[in-house]
C-alpha cells in the first residue's frame, strides 16, 4: 500500500509541474508567434496548448487510476489512463489537420514571411530546454510507475523539442529569403504531431484490447517455473491495467501433493512473479497430473484419496508380472459389513482399472480410529513395569537404551510410546525388524496393550 501511495504521489507531482511548464511556454510562443506573424510558431504554441490540456487531463486521471479495485471495477481503475491518452491523441489529430490546412493555404496564396528578430529564437531555445527537462522527468516517472498517461505526456514534450527545432529551421529559411520556409516548418510540425499521435494510438489501443505486453508472458512463466513443484505450464494469459500486470496461469502440479503443499506452490509462484515484474496480480490454477516417476504405492494412495477413503499399510508385490496389492481400509466402526464391503469392492475396482484386471487386490477392513480418543496417563507403577519389561527385552539386542517410556490408557486399550537407540550404520530395515520384535514381545507380555509406537535414534541424538 505504501508503494502504491508513493507512485500516486510521484505521478501527481510530475503531472502538476508539467501543467505549469506547458502553460507558460505555450503562452510565450503564442504571443511571439502572433507578434511576428509566424504560422510555424503559432502552430507549435497550439501544439503546446494541446499538451497543456493533455497534462491537465493526466494530472486528473492519475489521481483516479491508482484507486484499488472495487465491486464495479474488479481490475482497478488503471484503464482510465488509456482512455485519457486516446482522447488526447484525438485532439492532436484535429490540431495537425488544422495546421496542414492553414499551411497549404499560405503556400498557395504566397503569404509574406514572418518578421525575423532575436526574440522568437530566445523563446524557442528556452522552450527546448524546458521541454527536454520535462520529457526526461516524465519519462523517468512513467518508467518507474508504468504509467501510460505519463508516458504519453513525455512523448508530447519530446515532440515539442523536435517541433521547436523545425520552427527554428523555418524562421532561418524565412530570414534567408525563402518565403515558404515558415509554412514548410508548420507542415513539419503537423507531420510530427501526426506521427506522435500514431505511436500513442497504437500503444493505447493495444492496451485497451488487452494485448499482452511484449516479453511479460515469458518472464512470468520463467519465474513460475523456478518454483519447486511446478511440473509444467499449460497456459498463461497477461493483460495490463494501468501499471499492474494481471496474469492468469494454468500450471501442472503432481497429483500426489496434498492441498496445503499446492497452496504453498501458489504462494511462492505469486511472490516469484512479483519479484520478476513488480506490480503483478497472479491468478494461479493448479492442475494435478500424473508423473512418470510415480510409484505403484503413490498411485494407489491417489486413488483412495480421490475416493475420500482412509487407507494405510499399503503393500505391493510383483509376482512374476502379476501385481499383488494389500491394503488396510478404515471405515466407520458402526457401518454394517455389507456397506463396508461395497466400499472395499469399489476401491478394488478402481485399482484394477488403473493397473489391469489381472491385478490381485485384497482389502483388510478395520474400524476408523476416533479423531480425538479420550485418554489418561497410566499410573506410575504401571509405567515402571512396562519400562522394566522393555529394558529386559532389549538387554542383549542391537536395539538398546530404551528410554522416554510413556503409557496412556484409552477407551480402546493401552498405548505405549518409547525411544530407543541403534548403531548409526544400521539400516532402516534392520532397525525396523529389531523394533518390531521388541513391540511383539511387549504385547505378548502385556495383552492389554493395543498399540506400541517406537522412535529409534542413533547414540547421543538430541
């Protein structure tokens, strides 16, 4: 919000200064032009007057164009700048047409040349200096704020510089005895106004027609591709409203990613685009796709997730080219068996659709654990007994130093948690096998234990 306020203040201030510059120089050129009878100088004064009107419009428009989006203008008010630029261009064409008509009339009728003195040259050189200074200031502000209205104003002042040089050339020709020099200079001013208007019209119409700014699509896609998790980009659309790039992209992400990870990809993509382009508003649509490196287990988990089912302990075997799948499926414990069987049957059907009808799928149905089961800490003597049993079971094995033993009583039975240590070089498979042996031995010694959860760590791990 601060950056937006600063841009608005900067655009407003440079536009206000330009009003003073345009007004003072237009008046000076008009007075001198009428005094010496120079059509070229009067034309340039009228050109500067149009610039004055344009600058006043710009000053008013930039105060509106930076307003945020509202219920009626979902993309903000930035296109007010484009409309103002189009209106000013129309004024330029009207002026250029009038100058051409008058210049042709003077050439045809042979109007006497203007009175030559030092005054018009002094005024014109001052005008060139002022317009050059304002053109640079406006162009710099337009580039920093990406304001189309300020860019149009900068072109006006730049054209005034060229127009002043044309008027000087015309006055010199008239002073050397070429009576047509002043009218020719006026025509040159009209041609420059027309070319300026053509350039402004093209840029403005392209913006109003939502033409993608050159190179922005490539920059946006390059920034989005740097975000981890983006597999590919299907389509990107870019439009510019005022100084803001509105970007819509459809990006492919792995279908195995959970929703919160996809949201993180979106957030990082938005930041990457802002870093690359500055004032940008990204709409990111994520399309989940299958990757070539998905494992069979991942594909099965996607099938279950898409069906809204809770599965775990998925085991997969390749039996001579035949896929063998075993799954633990959790359903509501109060669900009748016939309904639970239908759920399992549909899951198995979807898995065979994915891997072939010859896939062997077995589903173990079990009750879904309650989300927040009630539990309490077991008495100290019970914890001490289980801790002693664990120490004895692990006394001479590769898994040792059982510690941080906790026991809780729940409605479903006792839950035991403990930590243990193993050699740092020991493989995960061997650690898991050793811990499983300890868990089985503990449950044999204490049948009321429903579940044992262990955490293995290397020696002296923090």
